[in-house]
């Protein structure tokens, strides 16, 4: 007999770690299953060995998760059969535990949207995605819902990669620019100051000011370093903490270029959400109500509330969506025309596709703009270094 370490979950999703002896794995599986437990993983037992099940589910997993569900549903499989297969497809550990918990709740009659939300790691799924799944369940178009969700997540992944590619290169240039500026003040200027003293040459007023800044930074280098560390720590907290979300969003929306990216991302999310909710059988007003309920941004909530008030007052679809600032004149005309011919779904689909293309083009142009600007900044720094290098020579020539 061999000794095995078993990781399983019960009907309530509670984890169990068992050490069992058995002649074979298959017999052990039958024994564990007969106890009403769902097996997540089995491996031969080694002293002091434990399963690592706390590894967080990575972002890429969600793209595969929704794609696999859509594909299996598209083959005509029942949702319970889909998740039985999904268990076998999942990696041992957190991912399999997540899928197993969903499968167990489905067997008990729980709705898929609620099962995903209740399962471990399900909290990482956006509320609006859960709402989209729920809409597909109500309308009976669950396959279409997962197809659209996968398409949306794939588009968001592509946009994220474009944003990262647009940020990485400028960030590297900024990093080296900051390093060059610090080298300029802490290394270059002190050496040139000593050169001026040795040659008994009086520096130009501008150079004297720069040397004064250099002396100040060197004399108070510990304070300067502490300030840099505190600034970086504050930026990390400010970026990651949910407490600053509304402030962060408000600031970003006022920064040129970044505000355009945010507005296009919001337009993509809203138009996609409205498309899938309308396909699910919701009225436009009901869809707006649902989006307002799951929206966390207070500014967006206000805009949704104004749009809903306009719809309820009978002001017309175009006037209602005028309250949502991310929609331009062209979008409003598409919304009005598509609504007049009862094809609002197609109208929002077109806005969604167009916004994706606009964001992609905008990011490409932004990258092309940032690069020369940073190169100019670096060139200016290099110019000052060269200027300092030739200033003593020019000063000596002035004496003759």
C-alpha cells in the first residue's frame, strides 16, 4: 500500500486535507467520493508535504475560463456537464477548487451567475460581468452572453497590452532621464565647480544658480533621498488603495491624453454592457438601471441617474444619452437612429467596435508623440552638460 495526500472539498466548499493509504489511486478516488467529497488533487504523501492552494488566480485565467465555457456551451452541452469537463481541464490547486465549488453549487440548483460570485476567487470577477451572465441566464442566451464576454475580455486584454507597450518605453526613458539629471547635479556639476575654482574663473550667473542647486542637494542628500522614498511609497499607495479611487479617477480625467484613454475605455464598457443586456431582453431603461446599480464611480452614477431621469421624463433616447459625457455627437446620432428602427443592439455594437478602434489608434499616436518629446528633454540635459564643458574654455578665451 502507498500513502497519499488528498485535497478535497465538501458540499459547502470547505477544504479537507486527508492522508490515506490505498492499493491504487482509482480505489482511493472511489472511497473519497463515497464520503460525499469532491477531489481536487491527489499525490503520493511525503513527510512535511502540503498542498499550496493559496496561489491567486492570474488574470489570463479568466480569459480562458470564459472562452472554455462559451466553447462547451456552443457544442450544446448542459451547464452541469460543462463544469464537469472544466474540472478536468483546470490545474490542480486554486483553479480546480474554484471550478469544483461552482459545479457543486450548480448541482444544488444555484444559478451560474451567483455560483461564480459565491465561489472562492469569484470576487475577482467584475460585478458587471456577473450581471451580463445573469442577463444571459434570464433570456436563455447564455452561450451568446459568454461569447460576448470573452470577446470583451479579449479586447480589454489587447488594450491593456497596448497601454503597457505605450507606457514601458516612455517609462524607461523617464527613468534614465531622472538618473541623468541626478548624475548631473551630484557628479557632473561638483566636478565642474572644482574646475572653475582651480582655473580661477567666475561662472556665468545661470551656471552659478545650477551649482547652488547642486550644493543644496548634496548638503541635504539624506532629506532628498527620504523625500524620494516617501514620494514613491505615496504613489504606490495612491495607485493601489481603493480609498483613493474617486480622487484618482478625478485627477486622471483632468490630465490631457490620459483623460481620452479613460473616456474611451468607459465608452467601450458601457456600450458593451448595453449591447449584451439588450440582447438579453432588457429594455433600455432597465439596462441603464442595472448599470447604475453596479457602477462604483460616483461621477458615472450621477451621469447614469441624469440619463435615467431623462428617459423616464420622455425626453427621448438621444437627449438621455447626452448626459453621459463619453458619447459624442456621432454616437448620439447612432443611438437615436438605431432606436427609431428598433435596432438599439446593433447601434451599441457599432459604438463599441468604433470605440475599440479609436482607442487602438489613439494609443499608437500617443506612443509616437511621447518618444520625441522625451528625446528632446534628454537632449536638453546633454546640451547643458556640453555647455558646462566648454564654458571654462570660453571664459579663458575672454581674458585674452
